[in-house]
């Protein structure tokens, strides 16, 4: 599987497009933060992947692209999503993974002072 997003530059606009497409096509199952807690789980869909699991964080970008394109397990294929939008979704998922799993040394120094855990 290939690693890296095959675009000239991953820009904030590209990631925002990925967020928009993720919210439309993915959040219903995976949840707004990709933790696997979307509304579909409340209506009986089981085994929804938490995209913050280490096994998914370790996946190559190309493997995630393949999963979106062809589906896997209970997840059906999403080949109707434009190719560039699939890559934008992956860029957004990677941004979510960083934001939800940031080590303490990357947090702003005043973050803990503001009463945040």
C-alpha cells in the first residue's frame, strides 16, 4: 500500500473539503470525531471502526483509500465519492487522528492552566 496523499499540497482548504465530505458520508457511522460512535450504532449497526485505533493509525493511506473505495466487513463501497474527495477524507482523518491523540508536549503551555485535562 502506498503512503502519502497524492496531491500537490495538503492545504487547509483540502482538509476542510475532507471534513465536509467526511461529515456527509462517514460521520453517520464513524461519528464526528471518527471514534466509531456515530448515530448508526444507536440503531443496531455493530462493529463500527474507531478510526483512532492504533491498527488504523498504522494503515498506509492507500489501504484506507482502498477500504473507502471497495468497503470492508460491514462497510460498503464508497466508489461514488470522487477520487480527490476520498483523498481529502483521508487527509481529514489523519488530522483527526493527530488532534485526538496529540502528545502532551504538542499542547499549548497554557492549556493545562485553563483547567483542561
